[in-house]
C-alpha cells in the first residue's frame, strides 16, 4: 500500500526551527510519526496567511521552501523530495519517505506567471489558489467578495498550471471560483483538504454536486481531519468554547466523510489530506499522523476491500497527479 497525505502545514513549524527528526512537543508530523503512521509521501504546504502583503507572502513561502530543503538535507537516509508519482514510488523502493511541495494560497506568486514557474521549478506541484481571503487570483470560501470567482489573472494562472502540469487545488476557494476553474481547466482538479458539506455545513466543505462534478472531470477530494469541518455540532461548540469544546469528533467521523464522498463520487475519487500542523484541535484518537492506520482499520471494518483502501490511501491522488502531468505534455 502506498500512503499519501496530501496536506500538512509542517513548514510553519520548520521555519520556527523545529527539527523534522526530533519533532515539536505539540507537533503533529515528524519523521518518527510519519514512519509510525506508515506514510510513504506527504505534501508539505507553503502556507501564507491572507493577512500578509503579496511581497511578505513571497518571502514567507521562500523561507518555508528553504526550510523543507534544509530538513530533507539533514536526513537524506530517511526522506527525499519528490516532484512526481514516479519519483515518490522510487523513493519508497529506496526506503525513503517522500516530501512533496504544495503552495497554500497563491498570494506568493503576486501577479506574475514567472514567479509561478519559479515555484514549480523549485518543486511545488500543487497550488491552492487562495487561503481564507480573496487574492489576485480568485475569491475564497471565507470571503468571496472581490471577483465573483476567478479573476482575469486567475484564468491565466489556471492555463499556465495546466501547461506546467501543476495540480490546481480547490480547497479554500469560493463555490463560484470552483465553478470557474472547473469550466476552464483542461486537466482534472482536486481538493487537497476538504470535507463534505452534506455532513457538515461549513463553507470550506464541498457540496455533493461539486464533489460529483470534480470527479466527472477525473479529480479527487482528499478528506480533512479538522473537527470543525467534520461536525456541525462540534463547530457550534467550538465557536462558543474554543479548543475546550467537547465532545470531539472521532476517527469514525472522518470515515463517515470518506464513505459519503465515495458514495457520491465513486471509489476512484476520494483520498486523505489530514491538515496536520495546520489544525489546533484534532479528532479524538487522531492526535497526530502516527494514528493514520486507524482510518484504514475502520474502512476494513466497514467492508472496504484492500484494493479499495489502497485507492483511498494514495492511488487515486497519484492517478490524478499523473493525469495532470501527461495532459501538460
Ligand atoms: Zn488549508
């Protein structure tokens, strides 16, 4: 089985000096935890807050990128960068965990396709077009006021990402942005870390219709572990009492979202994007990435076959990744 987590925010800890080999006291991802979780590959996000100016976000993203290369350079016998499915599979053969790079929030490319290409050359293989605020590229789910979807520059970004073979990530964008990207992207699109709005009515989650249309185009939804996206009752309690809110969602709730997405979109179109190190609360029993196998055990108990579990664990996203690359050639 090849296990791929398509979203974690571990670089936010790396730039504060965390040693990937030693981890941090409240860190959710480090080398020991990745190994214990059976993780073969993990996308590390270059996350920048919508609060930063575009110039400051470029600097921050570059710092994160540098911190990833430094961390990988420090443990060459345990991890390696991967920029394609074939590299990730080759790393596994060598006993290495792959670190892949994604950009979370397109703000660091400012209004420059050259900067987009530079981040691609540095190894970034997906870009989440926005974070919680509207930017030069598109409107965000949590704001959605500036463009009514994709901006004219955003259309150029989509075309250039298609040409480069870079995966377009719909996590965080508004529904109107989603519609625009779905209509103009020549390649399949994904969400690297979202849940199902039919089960938890949060604007960051995707409706069944969105999940289905994304799948019809060959894409995949990677289910997020953030308790606020998993459960409406928890989200309400969290709004009132913050991190102390109880009861917390569990691994069963994550599996409920996976199972729902499978029912809506089919087994070929669902995966896992934990959002670890980007979430201040975690489901009960899923405190860090070492607990990931619990999800596969629960799917087994639900009657999923090993073949189906392998698809969710990583094969589906790897297929989309390959499709995006081959469409670009
Ligand atoms: Zn995110």
